[in-house]
């Protein structure tokens, strides 16, 4: 499923305009996990953005932007290839060659959130322009994974990330 849209317009007499936009996409899991029989690979992705453009004076404008995105997924979406005798990978485990088959003994999920804002000020000074752009971005991620993508207990992964960026 995919839904997108946007709307914009003047709010106040050629002095303030706004634009709102969004994106939403989702998919059911197309893979079958042979380890537990569950579907895997589903995801949801949603984003929104709101912008305001203000004409403060004839020579001075401001563009403000705030945005948010959330992405979640559930289930393993990759597998391994066995190059050994009879297609064996390791310890005589031979992975399925089915296009939609995965075989994972560990839960896999991700939760990613991104937020941000920016302010772009522009001052026209005759034939010169002075721009000041300020920004903030934040990224958060929590992910669990089967590091080896097999029913064997070889490795598991975990990510707990947070980053912030300020710019001027």
C-alpha cells in the first residue's frame, strides 16, 4: 500500500504560505520463515513535512521546515547460500533455495525514527544576499537481528543508536 499527498496555499495576504506533505507505505511479509512458519519482511514507512514561507519585508524572507519519519520492520528478509557439499552452509545445514524462504531462529525487527527542522533566512542587500541556514536532525534506531540468518545459534545482532546534528 502506498499513499502520498500534499497541500499548500497562502495563509496571510502574500506574507505567509504553508505546505504540508506526507508519505505512507506498507507491505505485508512476503517471506516465510521455515524455522517458525511465520511470515517475515513486513514494514511500515511514514513521513510528514510541514513548511512555512514568510515574507517578513520586501527584502527579507524566512523558510521554516519541520519533518518526521518513522520506519518499522518485522522479520528476517535475507538468507545465506550454502557452497558446501549438497548445498550445505555450515554444520551440514543446507538453506532452502526458495525465493521467498528464510530460516531464522532469532526475532528480527527494527524501529527507526528521524526528526528534524531547519530555518533558512534570506536577506537581499541590493545586488548581494545574506543567507543564514540553521538545522537540527535526530536519528534513533533500535534493531534486533539474526546475525547469521540461519536456524543455527551462531550470532545475533542488536543496534541501539542515537545521533543528533546541529548545523549553522
